[in-house]
């Protein structure tokens, strides 16, 4: 369906629908073949994929006790500095399920690395291609490395990597459920892998949570005697000072300074206690690592990393700003919330950098060591964040104490004693409460976070449980997609098609009337004859030239068909048909005559018009064939002899119909148009190029632009 900038006639919805239907009819073979090829490609690619069965399980995560850091009461901080949100806990369990450690445990327990590979044809083809590519890469690598041999394939690690691509875990939205999915070509293994992952998570949640609670309780219990003793001392000192100096209360400004300093000291105590607990856990992990006989160099490497030092510096500055704000503002203050968000982002960057360094340091070591190293990474990131916070608070404490030193001696002393007493009391009460919580958590029958399997994986059965490839989706959507692609291809080809196909397109592109449009076998020449009569104001042109832009556009058929229609209308007149296509004559074949004598014989002086004209089966139609041996057709048709011959034709017949050669091959057509009274342009639907037709129109139009009567659109198959 050709379009262009010179097409300014606005089309109605009916026209658009008509053109769309015509395009589908015209391009039906292209659309059908494209759809078949696409569908075959979809089916073949689907059959080449090894089917993987899906097994799923649902885990319920019940928050029986919020897991918090030993001393923090901050309900919105991250797990390193405050209360862990339920979503954060569930995300942690999801990451645990998807970790390499879990995958290695599943491979070991189910001995997946010892199973033979699938024997399906598609799998053998896949392994053959993969093996060929690997061999080429191996050869190139060995060549570049000077012939160094590669290590043998690690079947275990390859199986672990494959398994990690076949399992998934996600949190069911707005619930406390974790959904586990495992894919495998063996339906029983799919079920076993899913069940094993669920069992590993339940076991780890129980064991790790109890161990963390016991470790935290030991750290808090060790700090209790010191806080109790300090509280008793501060109360006694404050009471004695008030009695001796006779001072009972502080001013409002002194109260503000004291509260600010007290808040900073409390933050310092919390940060210090959290840091000590983390360092204690770090020491335990280091001992476990040492028992495996592996070197422990992570701390030294992190200390030397410039990226880690930069993140620590940024974290220190923001923690200092936060500590200053918390001494005078509430947790809900917008600036406090903003700073906390920035600190969380910095801590995440620190965790990623620590993990990157740890992966580089532990690559190639035993799975047991990697499991401990992952815990070490988490604790080391926690320690760095807590260390930055503690150092920031220490800096602010020094500034606040410097302000206190400028007060009068009695007021300063009273403020110090009051502040110490309040801080000691608050710290001791928090430790007591936290110790009770941790003691109960470490002794209780179940963990603070209980995980149970509420929907165990069932054995996959049938096509419904095949996740990859999705046979049902392919079965339903494959044909639809193929048809859509086929139709799209047809419309795209039609859009870029620059040929003339419909009467509307011809009229718009050439600015000429379409006298008649017809398909093969249609008798439309009587209507063409009438159109010529009407446009000739009640008469037929004496000499009518039928021309075309390119060969094969039907000029010969138009001449023969129009001659028969004129013979019916003018039974007593002679209709002379002339084959002026000296290079490729065909008109004589339609009338069953010989090619010679003909026009070339007349122009060369070998014959006259009377002798060259041949009769036909239709009595009043006579034929002047092309003749033969016309090696110089252009010179003959533009000669004076041609002009004399045309004048003789005018006298011989009522109407002379002349079949012109194609303009692309014959520049003499313009001269033939000048010797004719009118011209008909023949255009073959969906084959004639727009540009060629426009150029032909310009050559045939004549000086006044009225030489061309109109266009005959033939071979219209999709109208």
C-alpha cells in the first residue's frame, strides 16, 4: 500500500479498511509463509529446550520476638544499629536460600554432582556445541599462556552454578510467607531440591538465632555488674554534694546542656556495647576459622583498602551529624530521618565493598571456610559501621564537655553529678531489661523467629508442572504470535512498496484519470471505448498511442482489446492496429498473423502500406505488424518516413491504434506521441513503479499537458 508526500487526499475509514483487506489479499502468500516459518521456529526452539519440572514450597515466618541489637532501642535503624524490621529479616532468609552455601549443601546432600547428564537429543546437541566452544577457548587460552594446561573441570562447582540458576525464592506480597521454587529435568529431583532447601533454612534459622541470642546474653550479662556499681556510686555522690553545697536545682540552660550531654553519653554507651558484642562474635568466628587451618587476612586487607577507608570517612561524618541532631531533636525530625537514610546507604556500600574483598580473599577455599567467611564479612561490616558511629559520638562528647568546663565550679559539678546519675540509671535499666530478653531467647524451646513448612513440595506431574519451556503458552500463543508476525510482515512490505496498485493511487500519484481498471479475463474494453468517446467530445481520436513506462505492462493487450471493442461499435469502419514496438513485437501473435511485412519494411522502403497491412479474423480490424530486421528502431521511428507513414494510416482507417515500445528502453516513444492525437498510458497493478510512471507521464504529456487521455490499469487482482 504505497504512500507518499504527494498523496493529500484524505481517506475515509472505509477506504482504510478496503486498503487493508486488499493488502491482506495481495500479500496473503507472504503472510502465510512468514507465519509458517515463525511457528516452525517457535516449535523447533521449544523442542530443543530440555523440559524442567517445577516444585514449590511455602514457608511461614513467624516473628515471635523482634531480633534487636543488645543495647539499641532505635526502632527504625538497620540491623547493624537498631531493630530489624520483619521485612529485613525475611529478605535475609531469602538471600540465605539463594546463597552459594545453600546450593553447595543441597548438591552435597543429594549428590547432584555425581548424576549422569541427561541423554535427550537436545541435551547432547547442547553439550556438543558447548564442548566445541570450550575446546576452542581452551586452545586459545593455552596458546596465549605458552602452553600452560588448564585445571580439570570442577564438576562440583559447575553443578552448584547450574543449581543456583534453577532455584528461586521470594516473599509473598503482604504476607509472612516465603515461596521456594526449584526447577529440574528430573521431577523427583525437583521435589527433593525444593524440600532440601526448606529443611536447610529451618535448621539454620533455629541454630543461628539461638547462638546469636546466647552470645548477646553473655555480652550483656558481663556488663551488668559494672553498670550497677556505677549507678550506686553516682547516686551517693550526687546526694552528698547537694547536702554539702546547699544546691537543689539547675537553671533551664544548665538542664538543656546536661540533657544534651547525657544523650551523647547514652549514645556512646550503646555504640560501645554494640561494638563490643560484635567484636566478641568476630573473635569467635576467627577462632573457628583458625580451627580449619585457613589463613585469616580479611581484616588486614580491609584496613588497607582505599575504597573502604573512603566509605568509613563518609560514614563517620554523617554519624557525627546524626549524633548531634539526636541530642536536641526527636527521631521523627525530617533532618534526622534524612541523615539516617544516608547512613543506611553508606552502610550498604560498605557491606558491598567488604563482600567484594572477602570474595577475592576466599576464592578457591573449602565450602566450610566460605560459610564462616560470609559470617565474617557481615560482622566485619557491622564492626566498621559501629566503629565509625562510636568515634563520631566521642568527638561530639569532647565538644560538649568543653562547654561544660566553662560553667562556674559549683554548677558544673552539680550538672556533672546529675548527668552521671541519670545516665547510669538509664543504662542499668536498659541492660537489665535486655539481659532478661536475651536470657529467655537463649533458653526458650523455639527461636525468636520460627520458620515452618506449611505447604511441602509435591511431586510434579504432567505438562502443567513444566515451567520451562512453557508448552501451554507456546501452544496457545505460538500460533497467535506467528499470525501477528506474518500480518505485520505483509503490512511492512506493503508500506515500503512503491508500486501503483489501485485506481486511487494512480489518480493521486499521476494526476491522471483512470479510464478503466480490470483483471485478466474481464471484458472491460467496451467501457474503455466509451470513456475514450466521451473524453473525445463524441468522437474517437484518429491516431491513439498506447504506451507504458516499462515492458510487460500490457500495452499490446490493451491495443488488441480496444480494437475489438471499436470494431463492434464501428462495424463499417476500418480499425488499424499498428505494432510500433520494433524491438520486441507481439501484436501479430495475438491476431495470429506474421511479423513481416510490417512497419519496419515500410520505413525502410521495402514495402508500402497497402501491401504490409494484414487482415484478421475480425473483418474490420487490420494489422500492421512490426516487420523484421529493425536494428535501428529509434532512427526509423523518428524519421520523416514515419511521419509520412502515419499520415497514410490516417487516410487508410477510421481509428489507428498504435502499440508503443516501453519508454525505459525506447526514447523514440516521445516522437511517436507527437505524431499521435492522443495517448493512453497502460499501468500494471502492483508492478509499475511510481517514479517510472511519473517520468513516463511527463514525457508523454506534450507541451500543453493534454495529450494523455488517461490510464488503463490492468491486471488488478486485489481490488
